[in-house]
């Protein structure tokens, strides 16, 4: 029931996620942060079974930190995406995780990047993406309004239009979304609505 959306703009990536934790017909919480900060320049948006999501994403976060502590060099967004994909692919044969992810990051050499990862270990670099049931509603909106040269304000406007589509068309009520951005200045939360 999770909804995660991300858009790459001119020098940044905006990520949004609903704040609802629901299972079957029960809403358990409405203040869950589904966009994890892996480090100062990477965001990991997550969707899937709550136990799998927490266990797998914390495992990735701790390994990214461990790599930086051991080497003194932060992992690039591409390296984190490859590591995450490899861990998902390995887990399919042992103990599969039911997680779908959007990895957003900013690197000084490559600029903003967005990677789509699913529970089967699929890895794709995308200009915009959505995971969860919301993808049925928002991909057409993102396709219509997306431009690679968007400013932050324009990207936020597109994100609000996409979220409004979810709120109007999706059967399940997702009243609150959190929006975060990653750019040259690092990660920050812009708004919750």
C-alpha cells in the first residue's frame, strides 16, 4: 500500500513518500518516514512489507556507513545502487525481501542520479520513478510534466500534481506525504502535507 515517487531535476532529486503504515484493512500509523538518509548525499525511499523494509534498509545504511569508516571515502550513488542490487539478488535465493526502492543521490562528478530497484534485484537509472500502487496513477502525470531542466520549484509543483492524483484516484486514503530533496548541499526535508 506504499507510495513512493522521485523526480530528477537540474542539480537535485526530489523524493516523496506517503506516511501511512497499513496492513490489510487496518491503518497502524500515519507518521512513518519512508525516505531514509543513507548519508549526507543519498536518500533511499522504501516500499514493501514493514519488517523486510526496516531490516533490509537498515542493513544497507549500516554497510554504507561501514564502507566510509573503513576507507574514508563515501560510496558513490552508483556504487550504493550496485551494492543494494547485489544484496537483493543474493537474498532471492536464501531469504527474499519484499522491498521496492528508489535510490536518489548527488555526486560532485556525476550530479543527481535516481535508481529504481525492485524485490527481484532489477536496477535501472531513471529520470523519474514511482513504486507501489501509486505508480498506476502518477506515471502519466510525471511523463506529461517532466523536463530534465526543471527548477526545484517546478519539480515540487510536478510532485504535488502527482500526489494529488494519488489522493483523488486511489481507493486507499493516504492523507500525508513527506518530501525530501538531495542536492549539492546535502539532504533535507522540504515539507510534509
